[in-house]
C-alpha cells in the first residue's frame, strides 16, 4: 500500500529564487541584508532551520522585491539578526505541518 501522506505546499529557497528568476545566493544575500535593516522581505517561515515559503508568502516576497531597491552587501550591519514584526515568533512553528 502506497504512503499517501499529503505534504504541505512549502517552497525552499532555491525554488523561490528560481521563480524570481534569480540565483539562490542573490536571494540569500537580499534576505540577510533586509533582516539586519528594514525587514521588508521577511515573509518566510521556518521548517527546522530552513526558510520555507507558502504561495502567499512567495507572492508577498515577489511584490516586495520588485518594489525594494537592492542594497550593497557592504551595507549589511554586523550586529545580530533582528526579528522582524511580521516574522514568525517561534522558528519551529512550521514543524507542525511535517508528519
């Protein structure tokens, strides 16, 4: 009997970057720069330590990326990361979807 476990429609960073037409490294850099700055691109959730996006998260990110100018990686702050207001408080909360 086949295992018919339904998996949630989460996208990993490489799939999100592909859909944006950019490289994974580009997206990682943009997210890191934003995380330490204005927090306008932080629409992902976490599955363990991995960033994941649902379709509505991806659409919000796509809109924000097209409306946010790119910053140089040299502008990244060296201080620790900041939890953005619309980011999940519990980084393990997406685990409830994994069986």
